[in-house]
C-alpha cells in the first residue's frame, strides 16, 4: 500500500516532530515511508496539501503532537480537516503530552488513534502495521475507539535513547539533542515524571557526539541540549550530580562545536537549584559560551515547595542564584503563580523572594499555573493572577526584571480548563476499558 505520513507542524511541536521523524528514520521497516511536514498556520492551505497527498497515496496518516495549552486550537483544526477531507483513507493520530495525559479526552475530540507516552517505538510500529494491513490494535502504547468503546492497549517499556536518532537528517529536521529523559522528583504540577518515568535515562556521550558531528555537517551553528535537568546528565539516580559525566560530555562536545557555539543549562533545558555548585558552574564556564542559566524556583514558600514535591528548599534557591551570579552568569528564575492551595502568605513569600533575587541581579520568568492531565493536580482550577499581583509583575517588567507570557498562559489555562470540562461530558457516550 502506498502511504505517507503528514506531520501537522507548528512552533510548539517542532522538537517532538524532529524526534518522531528521527525514530522513523531509525526503524528499517518504515524508514522509506515518505514524511511531509505541513504548517498549521493556514487551514485552507493545509487542507489543500492533504487533499493533494490523498490524490497521490492510498492512505495518509495525519499526525498531531500537542500540549494542553493548544487543545482548543487543535480541536478546531481537526474538526475542519475531517469535515473538508471526509476520507476514510486519512487516519488522524494524536501524540504528545496532552494525548498521553488525557487519551480518553483526546479520542473524544475526534482523533482515530492516540499515542500514549514515548512514541519512538510505538509510532513506527503503528505506521508499519497500518501500511501493511496488520493488526495494529494490539500494539502497546496506543488508545482507540472500537464499537463505542475506548480501548487502551498495554504500557510499553521505557525507550533506550541510544536506539533512535534525536532528529531527522534525511529531511533536514535538526533540533537540540535530547541527552536525558525522565525525572525522579515527580513535581505535582509537571508531566515529565508521569510521562517518562521516575528513572532518568541518558543518551551515551558517543551517540551525542555522533549527532553533534552530523548536525554540524548539515549546517547547525549553535548547539544546545534537551534535558529536564542539565546537571543531572549521567547521574544514576537523577538527583546526585555526576560532574565527571557532565565534564566528559562538554569537553568532547566542545572539541567539535568550539566553545563559542556550545550552550548548557539554558533553554531548552534548565538546572535545578540544589544541583548548582561552584564546580558545576566552573565546567559550564570552561567549556561553553553560556551566558544565562535557567533554573526553576516556582515559589518562595517552603510550604508550597513541599506540597509540590519539589525536593529542594528556599535556601537552595538563594544559594544557587548567588553562586550563579558570582560565577558571571545571568540568571533566569522560573516562578508559577496561581498554584493550587497557595495562600496569601505563600504569595507574599514568593514576592519577598522575587524582590531579593532581583536585587541580587536575577531576572524572573513568570508563568501561570495550568492543570495538566496525568499529574496529581490535573483536576485543579486553572491559575489566575489577581490585579494586585499583575501590577507588581508589570512594574518588574518595566524595570527589565521580569519577563514571560503569564497573561497569555492565564487565558490559555482557563480556556483549556473549560474545554476539558466540555470534552469530558462527551465521554459519557463511550465505554472505557
């Protein structure tokens, strides 16, 4: 059967699409399957391109990867595409953090299949089975609707990162290299531990260096890494730093990239406060061109840190910021506002911390709490920033001490909360097993 995969591409899913394309490239059985990367910016243009693919192939797999922030937009786009295309030869597949955390609601949105969790193995296997007419409904790591019943198949084992390319050289879809996956901390607001597991896994230095070399040959100039905690690279438990492994990684990488083009502990990665040390910062200074370190504080209240299961203290935050600034770096500190269970006293402790950190020279990266499916706080109300706090944040921003999209996130969080409530009412029409 002549088939093709069409990824619906956007700025918010570029890294996940690069990873999935790399997984297809790395799987011999489906490596020759044509992949298309279609922008979601203009619905009519996207529809036309999908119709062109249907005229060329017997079946196309239209693939979305998205987070909870994008569910309303994705659902609207999906409805438009299904209405316009109206072909049984187009299979609509959802993946990403939202589909993993709320596979029932994702299917109720109208998707044919939801990929749950890591998809480097399940996605190529699914494409291969659908292309060959094999029984795809027994593939582990997916969910689908059959005769009015939502069916979830078995859970897959964690993926070995070394088995799959982190991006697709074949299609020129390059991205920062994911060096670690999983997180042992299980923060109650974050999906990472609940999607990828509590045990942190690492891509080997040999594999990382191989793909740095290939990426450089294909035009990449600056090199960054993806990790929930950059300083946990090589750590056996994900909590105790293995600075020997970090140094080996940075030293070998810098030989290829040059110090001036290597960045570590900055976007799209970050570091945890308790992991910051003089020795760790010395390594980043020695081997990289990093100017700004990104770290997560989330709140200035120890009570809230404990409730959120953060695993570090208020003192760790102050110490990490001071060490980082003294080492000559700029510091961006993440805070989340509107957290469930937060009291006025907790909020004032956060403001007190922010005042102290900005006085030291740090900048604040502001976020509004969004309940994410699959986390312990999934059923909480979306966060809000009251007028008084909004004025405070605006004043900080005017001084160049605060940045972030907390206003937009507040709107998206409330939109997503209402949307999920509506979608959940549709689940009454299905049996779930």
